[in-house]
């Protein structure tokens, strides 16, 4: 974001005249001989965003920190008809400044002639003010012969500096407006940068949490597509994984934690990692799902949380598989020379976390020599069949859609991307639920 050019300096031979607006009464306070020793961590919390438009009746409100009562700052008179006045509030030290620093303050003017700290830092007061009011515009006031310190004030964080002997009403109001707009631009740019960094960090984290299939040594081809329902997220409550155990069996899993959000996503990752560890340890079928249910019951935040799951274990020869369903939609299988169809699902068990002593029977499925197996979450089938329609795509509609895309020659990643894209198009917009879908296929 570009920053406006500095306010040009103007000289005027007109002497300073009395303020055209009321100066706030100073609160009783002893004049400080040195800066307060309050550490930065003890400064008050950041206030709401300060006033960025002109105050009531078009006035600009300026808080001046100046401790010399004989040289009390007054706002120079603004040219007749300009319609803008500078209203001044004066603070003689940081304590008074904190009390007077309300949300209607447009800008803070710090007199660099104020005493510095004991360690010789003559900008220490300015630095304290910048920490005290991180979201307010700050101007530095300097004597004309003190240009080097005035420039240093800008380097440490002030929006601009003014020379005391050059002030007039027009210059002061312009400087305040410029300082406010530059501060707004600085804050917006910093927030944008921070937002981008957070997004990049979240992306790296969530990509790291997505699985890397362990299929080394298998002749099966793998493809997956993931689309979270949360806005600007890469990971939702859906999860999947695929591993090959030392005996040559390929195990695949897909699941869905109820609900949406980071907590559900975290629980999905925990269940996926637990599934992989238990599978590599030799568990399968009912024993595996029973243990996963114990993990879910221990990790979930409330008893209302449950998860659906579908697991498949494919024999080393690739011709048959075992299927377990825990409240999850049944996979789709396409065998050589036949259309895709759903595998049987009548004998599945309940979702994980619903019944404490549930059982999940394992169904034996014959796959044949060449086949394609698609596993998915219900986000793919719960979209509408058209904008404004009440009817959902459902499993039958999905089977029809997949067969049409298979007939068009789509396979692997192209098939999954086309399926999700068409489901979104039929829905008339973004699918509201997380979508995960994976394909394993075996050629002749």
C-alpha cells in the first residue's frame, strides 16, 4: 500500500495567536523530572480504533503532551471560512495523557523538548507514547534547529514532525489529517501482512496434517480430493488415509466428525493418526473400530460428538476386500465391463461414539481382476440437485453422475475434481459441508 508524501513545510511570519477552540483543563499532577519507570508490559491495553474522521462540528481533536506551563501549546488560528478547528487537550505527563486519551482523539503531539530518560535517550518519552497509544497517529514537535532529532522521531514511529516556529492553523490541520491517514494506512498494511502470514502458517500446518498414502510396493493407483466447508480453511472434520501393511494388504479409510470448525478438524486428525497406528499394529475390523471409539470418547469435547467411518482392507492379490461401515455411506465400486454401483450397506454398524458396546461386522466383497473403488463423505451427496431445489443429490444421483463421468473417460484425480465441481454446480454454489473423496483402482 502506498503512503502519502510528507506534508510540505510552510513558513509564516504571522505570530501564534490564541486558540480558536477550548483547551481541556489539565488534571493536577507534579511536573516529571524524568520519564516514568513503568515497563512497557505494564502499559494499558490497546484501545479501540481512534477517531479517523473529523470530530463533532468538523473539529480535529489534538492531545498535546507538553510540561512547560509558561509555554502552553495553543492551536494557531485557522484561516477564515475554512470550517475546521483544532481543539487541544493538554497533558503535562504520561499519567495525564493516559487519562485524556479517549477514542475521539485524532492525533497526539509530543514535544521533543520534554526531558529524556536517565540513560540519555532523548526520544524515550516519544517511544513511551507510541507504546501507550499504538493505534493513534503521533506527531513530534521540535524546535527549528532540532531537525535531526525530529527526523529520528519519524524513524522510531511518529507519522511526521512539525517545527514550533512554523506552525499555522492550515499546516497544523493538514499535518493532523495526514498523520491520521498515514497511521490508518500503516495499520491496514500491518494487519494485511499479519493476516497473510497467519494464512501461510495455517496452510503449512493443515497441509502437514493431511495424510501421505503409504502404498509403496502396491500396484493400486490412488487419488484423493479434499474440500473443507469452512471458509478459508484447508482442513475440516472429514479425514481419510491409506496404508499398505507388510503382508501386502492395502487398508483404506474415510470418516467424518459431526459438526464444523477447528475442533472437529483436530479430532478428525487424531482419529486418522490413531487409525494408521492401529492398522500398522495389525488391528482391523471390529477390534479396530472399537479401539477408535475409545479414542473418540476420550478426545471429544462433549458426548454429543460422534464420527462416521468406512474402512476397507484389500487382499494382497487385489481381488477381494473386507468392508466395515460405522454409520457411513457405502463405497462405490466399478468392475471391469460393468457400471459403477454401491456396495452392500445393510449390515453396517452405528457411528463411533453413539453406542458404548457397539459392534461392526466385516463384510467380504469380491472385486475381481480390474476395478475402481470410490470412498466419499456425505458432503458430496447432500448438495441440492439445482439452485433453489429442495431435493438432494443423494447416493443414487451420485452414482448416475459418476457413471456419466466414467463414460466420458475421466479417471483418478480428474474424476474426483469433476465430481466435486458438478456437485457444486448442481447445488448452485459452494457445498456447505466438508467433502473428502478418494479412489483406489486396479487395472488388468
